[in-house]
C-alpha cells in the first residue's frame, strides 16, 4: 500500500482545502448577512418613564389610598384607645367611691381643722426640723390609731398617695396627675400662682414635679372629694380641702409632714389587711 500513499495525499489534500475554504467563506457570508440584518436604529423605542407606565397612576393611587387608610386607622385607633382609657378611668372611679374614708372622718371628728388656702410650695425645712416634724406626726398617728402606707419619695408622692386612696394602687399616679392638670381652670387658680400660669402648668405636668396645695385643691375639685391632711404642723394637725362647687361624696386621707412628703393614711387594722389592687392592663 506504500505506493498508494503519494496518490492518496495528492488527491485528498486539495479536496480538504477546498472544502475548508468553502465553509469559511460561507460562514463569513452568513456573519456579514447577520450584521446587515441587525440594525439597532430600526428597533422600536420603549419608554420606561413612570408617567407612561400603564400601571403607574394606578399604583400611585393605591399607595396614596393605602397611606391615607393607614393614617386614618392610626388616628382612629388612637381615639379609640383614649376613649377606652376614659371609660376605664370612669369605671375605676365609680368603683373607688366605695373607698369613702368616712370611718377615719368619724374617728377624727373631734379634731378642729383649719381653712385651706391654695398655694405653691415654699421653702424646704432643714433636716433637724424635718426629723422633729416626723416625730410629732408619728405621735399623732399613734394617738388616733392611724398608720401610714409608705409612698415612694420620687417627686410624685402627692399624686401617688392620692392614687392609692382612690384606686388602691399608687402606680396610677401619672393618670391622677393628668386628670388633676385638666382640672386646673385658669380663672379659679391663677391668682394663687406667683408666675405665668402657662409656665406653672407646663412645669406641674412633668412627672417628678412636686405637687402643692394648689394641686390638692384641683384634685378635690376633680374627684369631688374632701381631702384630709393629717399634718406635722405645731399649730394644727388637720387640714381639710373641700371641692368648690359640689358636695363631697368621699374622703381621701393623707399624712403630710414637714412640707416635703405625703403618705396614704389608713386605720391601723385596715392597713394590716390592705391589698394593692392589680393595675389595669391599659395603664
């Protein structure tokens, strides 16, 4: 077969070369034809501007309506929450009328009380005077069979003591302060405030701000209650604060010593059996 190899090589090589050239030329022709067929200038233009998007207006309307509905639902839920709080407060106040405190009033009926004059807080006594005052108050409590439910001294003691007398839970002090501040009618109380009334109200609304004799009067007016203060004062031991326009339906008893602190008062036996009521979940 060796003599056939020159013949085979001479006959196949030209054929393979010719076929390869033919294929290459056809491929080039096809690529050229494809390049000519793809003309980007002849493609249709598609605009993606939002104003021409077929769903743009509809989507924006849906977003606006969703935003409005969510804001309205928030405001309505806030109103419902406030109404629910008001209803609950009213219910708790109605229940609290049973805690009238009249038994203490009968026990101390022989004590003479002095008229109450609403006023803001004055000078704070020094430590020695405060100690003597508390000893005097403790002696008075023992003489009349009374005991103090100790209230936290965090600046909210007046409102905590009132909350304990009204709701049997001092933790309601923020809501008592809020209700009292709403009762602070300018015409009734402005003459007792030695500063701009708006400044006084803004200050007194803050948690931790000490209550004074003016807020006690406002509390008596708001809750329709006679507030009885057993004090450490030398000249008198009982101050009664009565509501201005209504006959009091209950009594709230507080101890007050040295112009610095309020506690909630009970008969000694009642304090031993006193139970703090569970705070409502809304508060």
